[in-house]
C-alpha cells in the first residue's frame, strides 16, 4: 500500500491509475497543504482553487514547469520575488507559451488569440466537426468494435484543431502521423529526442505564417498570419507560431481525454446510453459531469510573487503552488457525493476543469462542441456500447491504463464493442 505521507506525486506510478485517494488524503489534512517533495503547496479544495485563480500575487511562470522551474530562490527568501521572476522567466520550460505568461503580456497574447478563435470561425469549424465525426466513424463502424482513442478520439480532436487553424487538408495525414504515439510528460522518463512533436509543430507553423505573409491567400492561415495585436502592431512570426502550437497541442490533449472518458462512462453504465439516447438535451450536462469527475488537467502550477495567503494558510513569496483540478472538482463541500457520477447534478457547470480567471481555457467552447457532436453521432451510429471484457476485464473488476504523467489525466487505451446502426 502506498504511503501517502512520503509518496512522490511527480514520479510514483502507483498514483497513476487512481490518484483520487491521494487527493482525498491531502484534503483531509487541509485543502492547502504541503505535498512531498520540493516544498510544493497542494490545493485540493474548490474555494481555495478559486482564490488562487483570482489572486494577482500568483504568477503563472511555472504553470507547466512546477517545482522544476530552476528559479534561483526559495520560499520565504524575500517577501517579493516578482522582479526575480521576470529576470529568470525566460529560462523556465514553456515560458514562450501563453499558459506561462502573466499580464500585461498575457493580456496582449490573449487579445491576439481572441482574433483567431472568433464566433464565425467556430461556427465554420463546428460544421466541419459533423462531417469529420462521420468520416472517422466510417473507418471502423462495421467492425462492431474499436480502440476508441486511436480510431476516433485522437484523430478527431487533432483534425478539428487543424481545421480551426487552417491547416491545408492535404497536410492532415502528415499531422496525424506526427502525433500518433505521443504522451505528454511521462513519469520518470526523459523527453524523446528523435521526434519532438512541439518542435515539429513550430517548424510547420513558422513556415505556414512566413509563406502567408509573403504570399497572402484567401484562407484561414492568411488571417492567422495577418492578425495584429490590439494596439495595431504586427506580432513577430515566433509569437504567432507559439500561440498556434500551444492551441494545437492543448486542444488535442484536452478533447481526446474528455471524449474518451465520456464514452467509458457510457460503456460502463448501460443506463447512461439509454438516458442520452432518449433525451439528447442531456448530453451537455453529461459532458460537464465527465469533466468534473475526470478532469483532463491533473495538475498545474503557480508561484507566489509576493507573500500572500490562500484562506487561512500563509504562502511565502517564492512558493510553488500546485492546483489539482481533479481534486477540487471532488471537494464534497462543493459537490455532495463527489465520487459518484450524477448526470443530473444541479451545480455541475460550476466545475473547474477548464480553470478560472485570466487563464480560463479559451478552447473550452470548442472542446464542449467536439464532445457534444461526437456523442450525438456515436449514439446515432452505435448501439449497445460496451467496454471490451477481453481488454479491460469484467464489469465488476475493470482494468484501465492511464497515461503516466503528473500533468494530465487520460486513458491510454479504451476498447469498446457495439452494434452498428444504419
């Protein structure tokens, strides 16, 4: 049995299949408590997470890097480390991406993003989703079974983002091949050196944007290349490239995990398929409960730039704070019977899987649309959706494998069987 008092959340694979007892252990001590090692403060309470999101004293410079930021100071070395953060920010992993930025730089980048993800573009992209869902289902529907992530969730979510950003259709297969076997942030393993998909994306989008600035066309990529900041200035190609790359990677990861988790819940609970088939209006709330119970983002980080507090807990400047959305979404003070999937949960839309505050997920409407459209077409074309006992064991003793990462929460595989509907 894992000793929760000494376990290393960042390397111990025993926490990967089911991290929630560990999260409950932390919350039982205090919703804001020390987690070993690295002097990290873990936030497992709902209201406490909201407090972090709203407090400008917390910097997002370590959003992805967490305790591995390499900052040359520690908690309590000073009551204000904001100047030091700015001096060393560029050396932190993922510093160039919007997720690690703070206002006013973040505000500037977010304004550029809002020009890319417009209501008009989202509507066009949603029309593409309906066609794509059927195209992807066509590749396996007559087999009566599939490995859902490889056959549907991953290629669907990847091509939706590709379409949103205007990647030419002729390049779609190349993108699918580049992202076929990648896992983000594996525990205890160094990043692969033979193929880095983010570097590959950077090179692709740099070339796209450079080409469209040199030779504009009547396409989405030209709009991306010609987008300007709110003050009318033109972004550097690298800035547009970084934003495009981040949107691509983050959007693909999040939606893959949302849709596959939703299908797992349906396959494990036959009553849910009947419920949704009889009343499709329940699909949005079903997806929200999926996000609450299996939040795709397992952890993200903030650093206290100034000495502050979360509730009654003082947080010295320089402290790394780890917010655990999956834990906060199971806080029984906010969500009664938190470990039970309730499709009709009254306050489910208050879940925080997509974060809150200035860093609330800009792709949340897109992910929800992808989930909604996917479930509609899956229900239209599949009946008797069941988890494969051959691959995952009997209903009373399921065996699922999850990606071995402390950053994300998602299935590695999901084998299902079904009756094709025509």
